[in-house]
């Protein structure tokens, strides 16, 4: 009498591994794109939060505060009595999210003591966050509203 075994044969295991390999080969590029998109969106939301934090620092201290961009690093600085600036917070977006930053129209966004950004051009102060050729924007529209991807000039 033959004993019936409950196990997989070597052929069955090879077939399962081959099918799993094919599925992974198909899914990996989409998975990598999803991760890149997620990192870009997380980076732009963090940039918007950083702008909001700078606005709060200005209001809380009753002094001008600015967000300065240098490479992929954003820094919140508070103006001192003697006109110099002291660093309050700093974040490296390149290291944390794998994104590149660009500021429009220049590398500094200044909030006055009321948390408002003086309107100096029709282009709102914007931080452009880019990864893999795709961009998202965080900006200050009107005088003080921080927005993500809705960076049209609003009074």
C-alpha cells in the first residue's frame, strides 16, 4: 500500500517561483513610480507645513521671519533686533524625500510680523518640489494663505 503524501513537488515549486518572478517583474516599475510620487507629494506637503511654521514664528515673535532655500535645504530664520537673522528650524528635503527644490521668484520668502507676505509681483512666492521630472508647488497666495498646487494669484 502506498502512503499518500501532502507536499509540493519540485516541479510545482519551480512553477510557483516562475509565476511570482513574472508578477514582480511587471509590478516593480509601477511600485517604484508610486513611491516616487508619494515622496514628491510628501515633500510638497512638508514644504507647505514649513511655510506655515515660518508664518507662525513671525506672528508669535512679532518679528519678520523668512524661509530661505539653499539647494534642497529650507531654513526658517527669525530677524533679530540688530537686523541679523537667527536659524529657528532647518530641513534637508533632498535627504528626507529625495526631491529637488526651487524657489520662485527668489530663494527667500519673508513673512512680516503679522504673518503676511508683502505682494511684490503677480507671481506668488512658491517652492517647487520636483522628483523624476514631475513637480508640485507650495506657495503663499494672497497675503498669507499657504496653498499646495493652487498657486494662482489671489487677492
